[in-house]
């Protein structure tokens, strides 16, 4: 989980002091006091093959130990300061330029994302190493023009985008308070209690055996269940083969293991050797409104849509249709939009709950809808699939199923390549409200750009608010209309597919 907030040069002396790395480190230390668990050690829980110790001691379960200090083995946090020879304007066009016309920003050709991230590795950054590594690393980068960036690298098991933004808002608020010399710091109230999620699971997740009725209902939901243990054939890349072999200590043939095979991973659909291109697409508020109107109109069969669509449903349907056409799907072929969804609101949990209580829904559609530009059909498929997961009982059943997997690391809820597009939405999180300097002086600005750094993998799609065109941070403002300044769509596709997508006349037909 990596992201960087990039800011223009502070325009006043007070702002410069607030953005000074020494000041940011001070406020970071103050803020992190409310996140003590992040200083701890991540590792694997002790495996109990008898299954008598409950779900936290099944195979492949993560454990976080903290509170013993560095002398006791806690790795703490990594915080570093770097300098970059470029100006902010050299690496990020201004929001108004990114929003001009049919804007497509070839971001990787201009923004050195990796330079902004800490070089310090975090636990499981490469899926294997974790011993002694911190869970969180931060870098402040100073540019040649006195602009700066604040980047955070976090082990995904500690948090998702919601968790990341909870911390960044807390840190920014603390920094503003310290720079203003207020007598008291903000009262921070992040919630760290994984048992809150456990208690929302259906049935008894610590029982020796799962409830088969709950399992059946959970697996009838639109979720992928790709099985690494069934995926070690000739199409599997050689470097993934070791992970397809079941651990010798995990007796999957034992009835107590409750192992039910999933679906073999379709390696043929994803050629990892083909170069991937990354672009940022800007959609204006007017464009999104027209896309939403088109998706909300009557379907090709003349029937009215049964469910009210959100702007995000419509925008995803439009981009997905363009992707399917660029991938040259023929009518009758099916494809999947794997959409990240959170358990927080669906199970009545606090929005400040730390962690990664997320899963991926598998939206399936026929390519004929994309070829016919039937946005209504695609948007309805998205809304209908997510609607099935809005049911608290459905989510509770998923948690029961996951808790009873002999090794939950074995099951992958998504894939990439030709038939899959993996979606994550960072909307309504206040991405551009993270303001470290505050004050009423001229130059009170939002970040110039927020870079949600993603790996270069074919089929990754991320949606967020776009930067405010007036450059003004709206900390604490109304986030209901996340399209007020337009939408930013980060998209990774293999190079030939991306070229066809960018030349698709329907891509900008609503501008």
C-alpha cells in the first residue's frame, strides 16, 4: 500500500516552517502515538494442526506483536528525508492542465513514483520477507523549487486505503495544530480491534469444523475462488511454482482440514512478459454526468433499469466497456470486473476501523454489452453484484468461510490479464483534503497530485477524486459529490491494448 502526496512550494514563511521535515517528523511522532501497534512485529501465527486453538492459529494466519519496544524486537517506524533535483512542475502538470480537453497523462514518463517512496522495505513487500522489517515507512522528499512530497509505504495487512487516509488526515491535523502553536492537539480516535470484525462473522469461526450451510451460501455469492494449490501446471510461471505446492505440514487430505478445491488459476490469460503502460484519464464533472445519464437510461431491451446507479457504477461501466473493446472481446465471451468492497459499512463497523477488511466481488458480463456500448447493462451488472454483498448476512458468511479455510493464503479472490480488470476506488476518502500547513494566508493549497502507486500489472484500475481545479484544500468539507472537480482514473494495460483504448472513439464520446 503505497501513496505520495505532492505539494507545490509553500508561499509563506509560516507554511515553509510547517512543511519543514523536522516539523513533519515531530508531528509524525506525536500522531503515531495513537497507532502504537504499527511499530510492532508482523509474522505468522503458531500453527495448531489440531485446529483446537481457534481460527487465529490455523495455517497461514498473520499475527502482530507490539508493545515491547525496540529492545524487545519491535522494528518501529522508518522515516527518511530525500532530495530530488527536479521541480514539482517538472514531474506533475498542474490540475488545470491535466483536466484540459481529452486529457491522458502518460504518468510514468514524467513522474518518478519510486523515487518518492522510502527505500526501506516493509514487511511482505515482496510477499516473502517480513522478519525484523517495519510495517510502515515514510519519506519526505524536497524538490529543487522547495516543493515537497510526503510518501507512505505500508504493509497491506495493516491497512487499506481507508486506513491510510485515516492516518494521513490525523497526521496533517496534528501538524497544523503544532505549527499554529495551539494549546492542545487534535483528539485522534483510530480504532484498532480486529476482534470487532471477527464478531461479525456468521456461525462459530473457532469451531473444529465449519458450518456447511453457511459455506454453501457464501460460495454461491459472486466471488472468485482461485486456488494456488491447483495451479502448478505448465502454464504457471516458474517463479510461482513453489507457492503452488501445499506446505508439508498442512494435511489437506485430513477431513479436519475442511479443504474444498477452488478453481485453477488461468495463467494462459495473463502474459507477464508483455510490457504494461500506465496512464491517468481525467473525466470532467460534465462528462461523468453524461455517462451517468446514458447508463441510467432504458436498456437495449427497452426495459428500465431496476436499480438506481451511482456515478461510480456508470464511470466504471464506461471504462470497462472501453477496456473490453480494446482487448478485442467478441460477442458471447465473458469477462470480469473484480471490484474491491469493504466490510466496514456493510457490517456496521466504524469507518475509522484500522486494517484491511476488504474483499473483491466478481462482476461478470458478456462482451456484447461493451461492443454495443450498452452502458446500462454493464452498470446494472456492477450494481446488481455489489447489491448482493450489501446484505450483512452475506458478508458474515464470507467471513465464516475465510476463517475456516485451511490456508486462506491459498485462495485468490481475483486475477489479472485478458479477462479480468481489478478495480479499487479511493473516492470519498478526502484524498485531496490532506493539508499539512493550514492557515488563512495566501497559498493555502491542496496537494498538486496524489500518487496512489500501483504495480505495473495488466488490468489494474483505480478511481479517485481529481485534484481541486482551484487548488484549495477542503479539509473537513463536504465529500458527498466526489465528482465536483472531476474524476481521476489510473489504468494499467498491456501496451497494445492501451493503444487501442486510447484510440477508441467512444472513450471520449461523452465529453
